C-alpha cells in the first residue's frame, strides 16, 4: 500500500472550479505558487514567488495541507464523472513543490479522479518520474528550443527541460503527453524557431499532439498591483492568419498540430 503524506503543507495560489481549458471535461484546477522560471509573457505574475503575497487588499496564496486540498476537490467529484472531467495541478510550477504535488495526485488516483498537470518540466527527472504514474495527462510547455533565447526570455537554461521531454520516450505509465507552445511575436514566431520546435516535438514518441497558443495580455493589471514592470509592453497578440502560418510550419514536422 502506498503511504500518502496528507499532513504535508504546500503553498496554494488558488483553486478554480469548472475550468474547460485545462484538460478534458469540467476540471478543478489547483494552482500552486512558485516558479523557477520568469517568462516575460507570464499571465499570472502572482504565481511566481513561492511565498504568499499581499497587494493592497488582495492576498495571493495560502499554506494548505494536502488533506485540505483534497477536501476542496471532493466537492466537485460529481461533476467529474458527469463531464468526464477531473483535477489539474497547475502553477506556478507544480514540480517546484514535488512532494506536495505527488501527494495530491496520489489521493486523486485513489479516488479515481482523472488527473492532469501543467508544467514547464524544469525539475529533476527523478522528481518527474515519481509523479508520472499518477497522471492521465501531462501538458508540457515548450516555449523555445534556442537556448540563448530561452535564457533571455524565461530566465533559465532549457537543456533540462528538453532532456526531460526526451526521457518521456522511455517512461513508464499510461499518461498522454501534450506539448504547448505560446506563440509570442518577436520571440518564437520566426520560421527558424518554429522549425526547431517542430523538429524537436517530432522526436517525442509519446506525443499526442502539440498546441500552439496565441500570446495574450491577460494579467497585465496584476503586474501593476504587484508593482512589477511588464516587459512585453507594446507586443500585440498574433492574428488568426499569423497563428495559422505558425501551425502550418510546425505541421510539416508534427501532423497533429492544433
């Protein structure tokens, strides 16, 4: 029998209900706080720091035990089975709190909830591989393949991310791998970078499909509330035509590009 540490505490940003954008069906999304990356287009800057924050009358994040999180999740269990939905762990970066994330997912699997995780894969493979058996779907961000650009725009080297994605080729478990790439004009929408993304994604044997997501400016108001600069001021969302051009390029390498 797997022992689950339900007394373990973690920092939760918020818990959202009835999401339809974070996996199949209606989903309860547990957003954890803290991320080792600092992407310039991040739409949830309140998720970046690991400790709870106060901005005016708004508090971002709180400490919770695993059992408290599961108690909140159970309130939505009926909707999971009606909609074939489930639970998604997001962030911040869930792998920055690996034991807390693992314990939540272990409970979810024990109660037969469908599980998903949204992650950058910026963690040790040992941490990732210990969590994958408790996941039905893993959404991994592949923001850039070019190392220098990744450091410049995301604040960290991407070698570990790329290697971890390659490790999924031989990983145990029945999880679905879905890669997501935010298309940010002037950052990763060139033909050269899109070809690199497509070629790398094509090497992932577990890949179900790759999603190209248009850059948006949601969250800019939160930067102001937190007193932080928004570094992509002036960058506009790509048009429908520009997004289709990007998909056409990546589709040359991965047919199932959406």
